[in-house]
C-alpha cells in the first residue's frame, strides 16, 4: 500500500495519503492542515530502515554493563537471553521488544 504526498498550494503543508486501492487515487484529497482541496502531488523522499547490523555498526555491539544507546539493542539482548535459557518469550515482553525495534523505548526504561 503506497503512500503519496501532496503539497497544499494555499498553506504549503505536506499531506501524506495512504492509498489502499488503485481506485482511491482518484478520490478528492484535502490538506490535513487547512482543509484546502488545492493540492498537487510531490515526489516523496526515500529512506531506508536500519538493519540490526547498521545499529551495531553505528552504536557498537551491546555488552554486559554497557548502557544501550538504541532501543533496538535492548530487544535483541532480551531475545538472546530468553533463547540462551530455552524459555518462551511472554507476550507482554514480546510487545515491548517489537516496540523497541520500532525505536520506542519501553516506558519502564524511559522513566529512569
């Protein structure tokens, strides 16, 4: 499902629209900021998600006693510990790991 970006001619706001079906491309779109229908499609910027190796290359490999600089390292470390002990990962822990992979620090850690 592609995302399309439109620039408003009235307020210069950039609006992103998710297109679920090809037929949705012809529907009227409105500026998310001012509601204007005076939009023109723009070419979107591209980005690449960082792989686990990219994070290690950038932040260093996680090691015992070292503070984590990237939330994705926390998830990888926790998964490894569960694997080492041959234990299944509880659902709430899995949810926190998945959130960390998206770059969101678990609330319990971010409050420290």
